[in-house]
C-alpha cells in the first residue's frame, strides 16, 4: 500500500521491492527509525539524507503508517537528497512482543531478511488471546445431529450408546488437556472448562478451540465401533465450537446451570413428545400440538397420569447430563471428611491425576460445589 502510493505521488522515483534477498541495489544506505514520535523521526531522517552521497537510499520508518504520511515524507526526503536517489520507502511494522521474533517474520533491520519474499503475509495473521483471569469455556456441538441421529437410528429421545460415545470423546479431550477442570455434556454438545490461570497456547482462543474440537471429532469417530458395534458410521460427523470467557466463578456456575437446565427442559419435552407418538399413536404434528403451551408441571402430570412414569425416576444421565471431573476432585469430599484440606493444597497440585470421573450430578445447586470445592480453587492451577 505504501509503495504504490509513493509511486503515484512521485512518479520519478524508482521504487523496488526490498524484502528480498535479490535486492537489486548495491549496498544501499539504510535509515531505520523506530521512534513512535513521528515528527522527531522525520526531522532526523531529512537531516541525515542531506549528508549522503549519490548512493541509493533505502528508507525504512515505522512512522509510515498511512499513504498520506508516506507521501509527505517522500516529498521532503527527495528535496533533501541532493543528487542521491531514493530507491525505496519501506514501512516497518512495530516490533511485536514475542519470545522468538525472527520466526514471526517481523524484520526491523534489512540485515535480517525474510526466508522468502512471501513471508510478509504472516503479518496478516492475528492473535486472539483470551482475557487473563477468565474461565475459558470451549463448547462443541454436533453439526445437524437431528439428521445424524436419524441416519444412525438413535433411540428416541435418548440413545445410551450415543451419549456414551460423546462422553468417551470428552474423556479423551480431558486426558489430553490437563488444564480442563470440568466438562459438562448433554445431547450432542459438550462444554470444557479450562481453569482461569491456564497458559495453554498462550491462551490463543482459536488454537485451544480447534485442538479441542478436532480431537473430540476424531475420538468420536475412533470409538464409534465400541458403542455401535456392527452398525457402521455412514458419514463423518462434524462439530462446531466456540470459546466463551467467564470473568467470575458465579458467571461460570450460571453458564453450567444454563446448560443443565436446557438438558432438563429438552428431556422433559422430548420424553412426553415421543411417548405420545410411540405409545398413543399421535403423529409428530399432533404430539407437538398437544404439548404446545404446557408447563413443566403439566408435562410431569401427563407422564404420570398417561404413562405411569415418575419423571424423577428416569435415569439421571437423561435428566442431568454428564459431568466429568478429575479423580482427585472426586475424592475431595472424602478428603474433607478426614479433615485433610492441606493434602490438596497448591503444593500438591502435581498429584492431580489424569483421566476423569463420570458423574450425573446436579450442578445447579450449591451441594455439588460444596462437595467439590477444589474445582474452582485457583491456587491449584498456579497464577
Ligand atoms: N434420537 C436421538 N436424537 C438425539 C440424541 N441426542 C441428540 N439428538 C438429536 O440431536 C439434536 C441436537 O440438537 P441441535 O444441536 O439443536 O440440533 P442440530 O443442529 O441438528 O445438531 C436433537 O434435536 C436431536 O434431534 C439422542 O440421544 N437420540
Ligand atoms: Mg447440534
């Protein structure tokens, strides 16, 4: 952008690309300015130019932030050249904080050349770090699972094989990412909670999210035969993913409560819906009409009076979904009972076991969090 604007404003200038090993200019004088104070930088620049011989000059300045500022600088600079020839004007990107700047393709000296003239495109990449001190939640969700579950003859409304497979894939993610303190799943979704001090991939959201979702999807496929035996996978399933940040423990708990409430609402509705279709012979449209506008209490009553089902006696897997926590977190309650809080202090965080324990607990109420206080304990996860 800068080069083309310079050429347009000053057609007599010879501009050549310089991010190249094949620089066509023999030993150009290089002026490199990094000051953020543009005015001072330009003054220095022009004074220096005045004393140069006729050797071509390569100008590089971080002050060239826009086409207009670059063309102003060029007209001043050419006036001061006195026979010298301005060969190129190069915008230098500000140095980014990075442990390995040379690998990131940012060059503030001409002596450090890029690997190829194409490497500048790396600068178009942007980082997307998650805000510090926030819980990082990655939620994955099956793509068009209404169709996937139909094609693969899932039981309605809940298929134990399918839910088991989802849990197995989530356990693989937990085994691979020790930073996950809890995962919660229901239907075709799973949420993974990364602790707030997590440093994984420098907290880059895309990197965390894509690794989680791709590992989940490949595990789902890998373990398919274990859950569906001879029934073959008809096509590769896909999952979307998102990263959501929660700044407080209460926000995180409310998020998890929201997902579990969603599980309950859907399961109650779906249980009624499919009972009416499968056992009362209603069409899906009739069943939908029958349930329109009903409250939870109406649906509970319908199940009890028409099908002799006490909703609260249905499997917790269906009503509450699946909670995965670390083995030591699961042991926390018994440790509390033996008054051994210190045994689980930050100094012993290395003792955290890999793997995960499967629960179908209520996570909306306080009880779960009181029984497992260590899940939200930031001291365990460093700072
Ligand atoms: N039959 C059956 N279907 C399920 C089960 N779990 C999830 N599903 C289906 O997956 C869908 C998941 O919802 P959602 O993500 O909103 O829909 P999607 O866009 O089609 O993936 C549900 O509406 C069901 O159709 C199950 O255990 N049994
Ligand atoms: Mg889905």
